[in-house]
C-alpha cells in the first residue's frame, strides 16, 4: 500500500471514530448505525470477541471460554495475543473500565 493510500485509509478510520464518538450518547442510534455498517456476521462476532477479552482479563481459562462461548481456541488465542500488548487498546480499556 502506498503512503498516500495509507494516509487516506487512516483519515477514513478517524472519520469513523469521530462519528462513533458523536453518536455514542444515543445508544439506540449507535446500535442502529452498527447494524447498518457491519454485516450480520460481523455484528454477531464483535460482541463475542469482546466477551473473550473480558473473560481472559478475568483469568478464565481458554478452554472454558471456548466451551462457554462456542468458539474455537484459535479465536481465543488471537484475543489473548492482543491482550498481551501492554500498550494496546484492550489493556487501556480494561484499566479504564476496571475489569
């Protein structure tokens, strides 16, 4: 990907972040927006991914999470790997909301 393309995609991402921040107080609108912008599969999978991260942060074993959420160990491993990034978004959110 060329630098110009990367900058453009980054600008698109920040534009989306601004929209999400603006509509976040209106939970019904936020949910409707997410339902519209995501595929049905994405809309279903994102909350599961968040549950994986929360459960990992609480120390629940991966096999137990897989059983409870009906997901593969590979899916959990990805979340676990991202959770190890001390500067990543998951760690920042966990600290902020107190999981």
